C-alpha cells in the first residue's frame, strides 16, 4: 500500500476520519494504487463467467468508483454502459479511464434510473452498506433493470475460522466500530456484514430469482468448494 504511487499513512488516516463520500474524494487520485481496487484477476474471471450467461445489451456498474468494473461491462454488453457513484473524485478518474461511458453521480440507495438495463454489476462496494440498508439497495437495482434483467456480483468464500485472514477482517471491523462510536461523521466499511444467506434472502424478497455460479478460473479450496461464486439474480 505504501508505494510511491499509493497514499501515505497520513493520507489514509485523513480519509478514515472523513465521511465515506469525502474520504473517497480525497483518495480518488491514488485509489488504483491501493489493494482496495478490485484486482484485474477477479475482473477477468467475472468477465469470463458473465460471457457464458449473456448476451446482454445495456449495463450498469453500481458504485463504480474509478471504473474498474466498467471494463467488464464493456466486454460483455453490446449496448451502452453506465457507472454510478456518489464520489465526484472517483467519477472523475472513471471518466478519464472510460470516456465513452455514461457516468452519473448518485446515491446507490436512491438510483435515478428507469428500468432500462439488462445487466447490473458491483465490485467491492457492499461493505459500505449496513445490513438494514441491503434490501433498499437491492430494490433500487431491481427497479433499474428491465424484466428478466440480471444483477451479478462476486462473493468470495469466507476465510477459515481462526485463519490469519479471518482475524484480520474481524480486527478491521472491530476497529471501524470503535472509530464510528467515537468519531463523526461515520465511515461505513465492514467486511463481515455481507453474509451470503442473508443477501440471498434480501434479493429474493425484492423480486429476484437467485442462483450461484462458481467462478471456476479462480480455483477451488481444499474441500472442493469454489474460492469465489458469482451471485446471479434475475429480475422476475
């Protein structure tokens, strides 16, 4: 993270003590040089998986950030691609990387779209939504899709209990809870609140039929389960 191109410890600290929107505005110019940017390996794997589920026409990247997911939409959609985010700074970087995409500044909990999209995706953004907000988020995506449209996003297998990654994520979430209890404005970013069973239930309650597709190019764990699944939610 602490590379010449990435943010310094001081810059990350200032971001963490800001609101989510302002924090990402501050980080936007260096975001792609941090580990928080969705990896090209994951983006490529999701692209290959979506290619087998299409064809798709128009596509929407929900919480598009600097535009990493817009490349996925460009690869699998024949029509226009659109990104939506509430950070002006992140959208500026996305516009530089994807000048032909439609980019819209809006809150994902109040999307300004008619039901015009065939495919919606999202990468790495769900930790910014509290569990009680997930149903609203999914309902907004549902309202933006045409009948039969698809909402797809990757979900990694949870780390083994007691592993280093397990405790790292647990420690991060605990730190954020303490920070938000002591400091305003809050910075909502949690890794352990997006539970697949709860997510599936919320998607179904908002009008989706849900299936899980293994992202095979990312491999399988020792027990044979996929390292990553693509949640595929079809609008009824």
